[in-house]
């Protein structure tokens, strides 16, 4: 009894300390928010109508600094996530950002948008990737988020094709760990007769489905969120989708993390009217094409090697325009304004049949 009272004393003291710290945090966060309001005022006075409230290079600088200065015990990623949300709220006070994503509500693309901009961003669901491009081009949304690699929702190649014709630039990248869950309005695995999901997600969970639901029919639909929406209305149905979809459509998680490969990641790009200023740690995406002859690609990429630029990705797409046989979607390290990159790009431009800089943007912090 005496021991218990002693513990209670200790607990009350620590909780008292936590309350005092929370008050200090609240005061500091409020002061920070007032600073953001002053920043907005200064920007409006100096830039007038061309004012850019969102500054990606500044945001990554802040996130990199707090991660570097983090004394622990919280993990660097956790600390960066907290600051991501504080900045998101501060920016919304200057002006709320609107980001178009591949809908419906609850897709991984929406989760990517929120991971990149924080929860204060206003996300707007679009039915197709084309619509995302159009909405941003028209200025109805500030940014768009589109899947590009190992996608579970969008057709990656379609995103690349749209870049060929679009004046939009890449202003950021987002990597998202993809976890698939089995969700349903049913409460028992035994009641499941149909499993809906995007075809890629079904493929990514094949071993699990073979083992635990060998007799359920698998039906491929347009997106994982569509699958969840359908499963919510149909008895005996389940969906394979992300956590957000279960929340939005009010489904029960019957099994979590059912993907065969743990560590499954999808990469998304943020598109806008202009790319980002240098942040010190950037990537640049290019569209290139060369003559379809022996050694053509080797010659095309020579300028990168010659200027010591490292390439992080190359993807080839058959050109549908008939002018080029193949186009290459290439990512390199560095910003187009960095001297060695600028020199390599000048060289590349002379060499390539098609040469388009899709944008330079900060390497993702989160
Ligand atoms: O520094 C700025 O330009 C701000 O607007 C402030 C702030 C922040 O909260 O730190 C908010 C939004 C910008 O995207 C970058 C940073």
C-alpha cells in the first residue's frame, strides 16, 4: 500500500512536468504560427500576385536540420514527421494548399499526398491520372500526386506518357511503404467468398490468399479504394487495400500486412507549375530519346558519365508519337542549377533527339 502511494506520487510529479512542457510547446508552436503569418505578409508585399507560399526547399531544409539535431530518444523519422505536421498547419494559415490525387478517397496516392504535405493539405480526389494533370494545368489545384514506380493503383507507364505532352514540372517525390490488409464488413474469414482489389495488389498478396482463402474468387477492380467501397456494400465480400480505405469505408481488418514481400514500396511524384529551387540534396528527372541504332543509348548517356553524374533510374517507353522509337525517363542526382549537372545537361541536349527536363526537386526526407 505504501509502495503504491509512493508510485502514485512519482507518476503525478512526472505528469505535472508533462503538463508544463505541453503548455510551453503550445506557446512555442503558437509563436511559430505567428511567424509564418508574418512570412506570408512579407511574401505578399514583395511578390504580389506571383507569391509562392509553399517553399519545398525550405521545408526539406528544416526537416533535415531537425533530423540532424535530434538528441533522441525519439527516432529521427518520428521527429521529422512531427515537424512535417507543424509546418503543414503553419502553411495552411498562410494559404491552404490543394493537392489532386488519384481517387477515390483512401487510395495510397492520397496517403502519399498527406505524407508529403502533411494533414493540413486539402486533398481532392480525381478519377484518372489525366484529370490530375489537367486540374493542375488549369490552376484549380496547386499540386498533383501521381504514382510512378511499382504502383498498386495507377498505370505507371501512363504517368510517363502524360509527362511527354504536359508543360507541368516535377516538384517533389514521395516513397510510401505499402501494407495490404484484408478488410470486410464480415467479421469472420470463413464468410469471405469474393476478394476485390487492384490486380497488382492481388498479385502482391497471392501466397497469402492461396493459403488462407483458397476458395474465394479474386476480382480485379480499378483501385484498392474502389475494392473497399464495393466490399462495404456486398455480403461475403472482402477487399485488399490500405488502412485508410478501411477507415473511410468503415470496414473491419480481418488480417493485417498480408503482402508476400514485406518492404514493398511505391514511389509517387508531386507535379506543379514549376519545379523546386536547389536544396543541396536534389534529383532531376529527364525525358530523352536517341536514334534507334547500335550504341545509341550508350552515346546518349555518355555526358552523364563524363560529368560524374550518377543516374538513379532509367525506364524506357515505346514512343507512341512515331517520331522517336523509344523515350527514356531518366533520374539523376543533383539539381539542374548545380554546375556539373548544368554542364552535363547542355551536353545531353546536343546529343538527344528529344530532351526535356521534367524538373529538379529535393530528395525526400520522410
Ligand atoms: O519559410 C517560409 O517561407 C514559410 O512560409 C514558413 C514555412 C514554415 O512553417 O516553416 C511554411 C511553409 C513553407 O512551405 C515553408 C516554411
